[in-house]
C-alpha cells in the first residue's frame, strides 16, 4: 500500500471520528435544551422520541446533588405495606419522587415486601437474594453522593462463637427451614406460625454489658422489642438446633446490616439508604446489561414496557427517568434501547428500577407521567424522594 493511500485513509478516518464527535455534542446539546429549571438545582424535561419504530414518551429529572438530597422511603414507613409514590412524597414533604424497588404485589399481610435489598437510614428492611444492582445514597453535609453497583446485603449475627449472614431473611413471610429476623420495621408483632420458635434478642450495648436473650415457646407470635429484634426458627431443623445451642451460650450478641460486595468502594461509600433494582444498564460509560448475572429473564430485558431508571451523569448530576408504555401514545422501551438512550444523555453508570404499572414520576404536587394501569397510579412498596437541601448557616 502506498504512503499516499495510507494518508488518504487516515484522513477519512479522522473525518469520520470528528463527525461522530460533533454529532454526539449536538445530541447532548439538543437534549440539554429540552430541560427547564423548576427549582434551584432541579431541571425537568418531557421528551417524545421515535425508538425502534414506535413513539415513546418520557419524563426526566436532572438533579444537582449539591442542591438537593435523595432519600428512600417505604410505604407507611414499614417493611410491608403499599402506598402510591405521590402519597409517600406528600407525606414526607418531598417535591419530587419516582417509584423504586421491586416488591410483592398482593393483598396478603406481606404485600409491599421488598423483593431485594432495602436499607433506610442504615436500618435493614430487606436482605439480598440474588446480589442484584443497587443504588447507595449518602447525604453528606454539603452534597449527596450516590453509588451504583452489585451488592449482597444481609442481617448479620455475631459474637465470639457465632457468625451468620446468608441464612437469615429479614422482615418477610417465614420461609420453611430458614432463619427469619424481625425488627420493628416489620411491625409490633412477629407473624404467627405454629412450627416456629421465637427468640427475643436485645444486643449488648453501652448500657448493657451482655446481650439479653429470651427463648419463647413454639407457636404463636411475639412482641418485637424496640431495642432489639426477634429470631424466628424451626427448633427441630438442623440450623434451628445449631442456633438455639449457640444462642444459649452467647454473651455479647450483636446484629445488623452486613455487606458482601463485588466493589469494595461501595462499602467505603457507607450508604445510609440502599435500594436494589434489576439489572445494571451502564457501567463506566459503557452499556453492560447484567441480566443473566442478576437472574432476570431475557424476555424482561427485550420486551417493551414502561420503565423507571436512574443514572449518574458525566457532569456529576443525577438523572431520574420514567418511560411510559402500553398505550397508543407511548409504546414503552426495552432495556437495550433504554441503555442506549441513557448513554446518549451522558450516563456513566445506570440501573433499571421497577417498571410496568409501577412507573411513576411525581413533581410539584402532581403525577407528571401517565401510569399504565387502567385505574391510574399504582400502590408500590417504596420510592426515591427528592427534597431541596437546606443552605448551611455560616
């Protein structure tokens, strides 16, 4: 190949790269022009796009985390129960909110139970099952920090002779053969179960040199102490026999949230709130949809649905997005197209939250998207709320 031919092809390549860069800048600039400021540090946009041949409507909030704070709240501030996103926001005095994690949707006493990891104010509401992607939130004095990564979150029990994490399930319907833990986030009483024995634990503390452990009778339910928790077990099961024997010898038993993570930076981030979704969409500015790792289904990823998602942006801001679907006005979106869209908007890391009929965005006293349920806004398990950060006094 001649030198002149090589130079010509290199020049063509440079033109192509420059064209792509210009196109990318123009797309981001056009996208930015769609936003309007609704509060200090809060920008809102309504967009309609043709995506994969169909019209799609979406609502977006772009947030300056130095001007606002983020908080996760569960329906009725309990580990079980259902409430609309707008109701949670109004009750907590938030001006904006989106629905958040996946949850149990039925009319039983466990309706609203989180399907994955949920921690609020460092209190564990629900533990991890499938090590799914999660959003960690830390509200510092001058800004809010967010981290997106895969995390396993358990209720850990430990003292000199005991260390248990992954065999414990928190604030959920009793699982045959498993150890259950109930905290006051579940309610005032444990569920009634004739096969189970409840152990009341009050951990060692400054005021209590050793832990207090009360082993109750088999069957019935138990009052959950405000200064402790209840372990529910099947006394004849292998794990039940082992734990009962160990508990009787325990002197300084403690319990609380326990992390197992792929990314050590997630623990260093020390989140106060944590909400899981499924799956990851973008990592380090590249599309990386980890649906197989997170035990989601291929059809869930590839089918058009209403969607809710969050993303960290290159400029340090935080993006909340809802995409409407299941209507003539908006066809919904699959997760591959959603990831491409978020990448276009400048996302460095992004994750999918609960969608379908749950997809809701609340802003300034009203729901601004169009939920897909015929009855309107659906009751959900939890929501991510946005409030204005109070300025620091000098």
